[in-house]
């Protein structure tokens, strides 16, 4: 009798345990990026993870830095197929999917990150995003401030646009980025993020432009002599997701995800502010000279070559003109 009661008692405990929250199946979101675990991309991803999991204890946000879910093209394809949940990157990476997104890769269109954020909250971008959803099944769900201002590490000082002539610099494989540097007389070359450090060391390239902290965290400064303050692109880290994933979420879950990105944006901006002066001081201590580049010639080169830079695409050119008129 005692043995039968014990069996019943143990069965009830087991049944309760099987249905308790701790044993329940977790919902998984796989978030990937191509930057290092030391990067501001990863910092933001960790803040996002913490914020989501705090409000939604039945969720686990799995983070995959350094291309753990594949390179940029693989993750973009994964979003279109619904096999990658969230990919964090500058949104110009999606330019090959929709011609209008090429405008994000054009230099000297925004004057600040504040202005970029206004655009991302505008009716103009909402229409672009809707088109991306319909054509590719990808949507932007928020943007993170992360000191996302492009400047340049190089082995040549760049005082004016004249100094760009002949410079062999790495750019991402997007036509507007390449065309902008061609307009300055440079010799842009495209390569994967993981190839940049060695290419700088060996002299295959002599320059790279990206946000200062992104370049510092990848140790690119170890192979250069100058930090040129070109301020050629202002943007934010975009959180892009597959609609196949997004549409499975409840309204509350979507709200939590969006709020988590806003938290990451606030903390990301604070982290950049905390680190940037120290990084600049360290670069100076290592003998890297900071050049305050005169950007006027660069801006003129972009404006006079915008049709070529945007390959004559009427929709992209129209959006560029809206941005330049601050009418979006």
C-alpha cells in the first residue's frame, strides 16, 4: 500500500514538473551579426537580449557574433527564407534587394545621427520598408544609436578630396559606396569584413572607412597611421527581421522586441560616449594622427555624380533629393 502511494506521489511530482515553467519549451530567437564579440553590435545585442528575456521569460535570444549564422549575404538570404530571425547591420546592406535602399550607401546625405533617425521614423522610409516586406519578406523593427559615423583609418593623411586620389580603400560590396569613392578619384576595392585586417597589414589596401569604435574593436588601428575625420556617412544599426518570424509574434511580443531595441539604442549611445574619447586618446598615444578633413570637395563630388552613384534609378534619386531638401 505504501509502495503504491509512493508511486502515485512520485507520478504527481513528475507530472507537475513536466508542466512547470522551468520545463516548458522556450521560444527561440536567433540574432546574428558579422562583427566581433567586443563590438558595439554585440553590446547592443546583449542589451536587447536582457531586455527581451526580462519581460518575456519564455523567450531565449541566442546571439551569434562574428558571422556565427554566416556572412552578410548568407544572413540576408536566411531572412528571406525565414531561417534567420534577426540580423543587425547598417541598413545599406540590403541595397541589392531593393534599388531604393541604395540611397543609404550614398555619402554626405545626412548631417547627423539625429537627422538619420528622423528619416527612419518618416513616412518616406515607411513606404520603403513596406515595399521591402512585399518584395523580400524582410522588415525593419528598430534602429540602434551606436556612434555610427563613418570616418577613415588610412596610411595617408586626407586633408581634402584631392588626397583621396589613388587611395586603395576597402568598401563594402555596394555600388553607391564604390561609386562615391570613385567620384573622389580613389581606387575602392570590396572584400569581406574578415579579410580587412590582414589586407591592411600586407598593404593590399591602405584605407578603411567605418565608425571609429567598430574599426578599433577589430584592431584595424594596428596597421594604419592616420584617423581622417571624413564624417562621410551617418547612420544607425538596423534591426532587420524575417516576416516569417515576425508574424508569429503576438502584439505584446512585438512591443517588447521594439522596446528592447530602444533600450539598446539608449545604452549604446551612452557606451559610445563613455568609450570614444578614451579610444581617441589611445590612438594618439600610439602615434596615430587625427586629421580634420575638409569635406566640402567630397560633398560636391557626390552631388555632381549622383546619377552615376545611384545608377540612374529614379526612385532612389527621388529619395536622395527628398533627404537633401530635408523633406521626408
